[in-house]
C-alpha cells in the first residue's frame, strides 16, 4: 500500500471535498482523507498513481504538489 499526500487545484469548497472523496474512495483499495483547511488530500491506496491522476483530471482537478510517503 502506498500513501500519497497532494495539494489539488480546484479544492475550493466542501462540495469539492465530497466530490473528491466520492471519486477516489474504494472499500477495497483506497482510503481518502482530506484536510480542507490545509488543502491537502492524503490517499492510502494500492491503485496506480496514473489511475488516480486520470480520475482527478477527468473531474477537473489538477495535482499541484505530490509527495509519496
């Protein structure tokens, strides 16, 4: 399992938090935690980073910073 911490352009409202969580949460492979105040998204996943980027970009969100922990 990998942990990614990212700042996402377009994370501007609580509605965005719910949308991103809905897009990325998966009971089996991915858990998403979002700190709206910091503008950070933490993802624990077995999924490929390319898939996560594809999902976010398809919904209109861009990753500004990315760190793998």
